[in-house]
């Protein structure tokens, strides 16, 4: 039995996918249906991981990729969308397949076959589902190679207070207040950090839990942060991330 989670905000699309799953030769059971980023996060907190998930990309409250910012995904994900421009992002978060709507029975079957082969390959190596998921996930960094003028330095993640993007470049600030250029995009940096210790508060900033000195109620239901050694930066928690940020602080 393959337990399937469906993330889709249009009921006709949900019913169509359920019908296609029944028509395949696989023994599947839909264990959950969610229609928003928030409902997925709540479902994952209170239910065991599914064996397989189908994620529509555009949901009622944002893009499904936000889920990966707030929750470690340890199960195979197939992305479903009517658009092809999200394919690169889908594979950056370790999606195992990307199907364009309307999904056909043949494409759905081929996708499940592909995933079963991958699962078997990892199972044959003696890995359970959680280890298999982590094996596909980006390896968490313990240090970054940074630049300061003509000099290079290997900087431990443990002394980094925050990361930020500026004029298409990424930088970090260490606990002494020094700023370094990093030869990576902010999205790549985010995916390689421990989500228990770092949080992306908006498109520009990723902050560490140890860096936060003060949190102030701000306009439009947002929050303003005071970060050590970053007094010259105005850091605002994006409104759509405030709830998850508070949950992150309250772990």
C-alpha cells in the first residue's frame, strides 16, 4: 500500500488525480488532502510522513516551495503544475519528478515506477525512509569559503550571525561584525543551513537564532528584528513568514 498526500487547491484537480491513481496498477490510498501552504505544514506536524506526495505548485496562499523553508521533507515529492518555469526550483528542493497538467495516466504511472525504483535502490542499501530522504537532501554545511578583499577564509557556520543579499551578491556577518562575500546565491545558502538554527525572514535576510537581540511589533502585522553586529540593516520579517517565524522561536 502506497500512502499518498495530495496538495492541490482545486477540487476538480484533486478528484481527477484520485481517479488516475485508482486507474493505475498500484495499490494506493490517499491519506491526506491539503489546499494551502499553511494546511500542509499543519498536516505534517500531526501525521506520519506519506510514502509519496503530489504537490501542486501554486496554492491559495503562495507557492508550495515555502513548505521546504519550514519543514524537512523526508518523502518523495512529485510536482504538478500547468507551468514549466518552476522546474529548476522543483529539482533544487529535491523533487523527484515534475509533471505538467493535465496529467495523463501514462505519465503518472511512469512517475510512480521511477520513484519505486529509486526507493528500492536506497532500501537495498539498508536505508530507511528517513535516511533515504536525508540522503537526497543537500548536505548541511559546517563552514563557508568567504572572501574579504583579496583574501580567502574558511568561516565556521557556528560564528555566522546572518546572511543577506545585496545587488545580486550574497554576504555574511560573523560574531565580530566582519562582513564577507560568499560566492553562492542566497537560495543555495539557505538550502545548506540547519533549519533549527537559521531562518529566512524575507527574500534578503537569513538570521541565526543566536543573532537576535530584540523583536519589535511592526506595521502591517510584521516584525522588526535587531540583529547583533547588523545595526545598520533594517530587517523586517515578511508578513507571510511571521507565524512560522514565531513557531521557529518557540521550539
